[in-house]
C-alpha cells in the first residue's frame, strides 16, 4: 500500500468516514468523507509541500455544497497536520474552551 493510501485509510478510520474511489474524481468529491468532514489528503515523503490556493478553494466549495467542514490533511516527512479555515478553527477552540469550563478544567 502506498503512503497516500495509508494516510487516507488512517484518516477515514479516525473520523468514522470512508475513502473515496478515484480520489474524488467521480460524483463523491474529496479523498475522505465523514458525516461532517470533507477531507482532501496530501501526502509526501519529502521535506516540503506546496498547497495552492486553488486546492483550498476547491475543497471549500465542495465541502460547502455537501454541508461539511472543509479540511486539508497533510502528511509531511512523517508528521500529520490539518489546515482549517480560521472560522472553523475558532469554533473548535470555543467548543473546547466551553467544555473545559463546564468541567472545571
């Protein structure tokens, strides 16, 4: 199994989603989808990666059409990262903050 396939499989399992055949080339867009996330996965064994604005914009557009949160997942040199729109990041931050406050953490 290739690196990008392992990445997609790992992500699908982690978010309770599925991998899309043909890297989303057909009706179902994105590499991995769950009920709330639309993930475009990027993998490289190199020390750098370029993410073009067109990739970000296309992922956003496809996710919004599906009613999902757009995510770019990057596996770079053995480490895993995600790119979220700032509004989605801040929403997650606020949710985590409220959760901690409710539990006195």
